[in-house]
C-alpha cells in the first residue's frame, strides 16, 4: 500500500520525482563500472538510500569527464 507511488527527492537539486527507480539502477551501473564517477564528491557523499535525478546524473558525468580532460591536458 505504501510502496506503489513512492516518490523521492533528488540528492543534488532536491526535486521530487517518481521515476527514480530507473535512475537508481543507472546510478548503480555507473558507480559499478566507472571508478571516476564513483570517486566524484557528490556520489561518494550519497548514502544507499539517496537518489539522483536524470538531470543531475548527466551533470555529474559531465563534470567527471571535464575533470579527467583537464588532468590529462595538465603536463
Ligand atoms: Zn536533481
């Protein structure tokens, strides 16, 4: 009864969404296969019960890539 329309708030932007299960799974996959993503400040501060919306995941992935790019260029 309580679980059918459970909604959660995004850990980053605080927006309430109801399709978080999808993004929870994507997040787990991202964290599992991408150690740079896993090491991101936001991601590493999350608990198991926190969740991030599509928009913020994309933002974090972009930040991770940008950080890697700047590291690689820094010689
Ligand atoms: Zn968000």
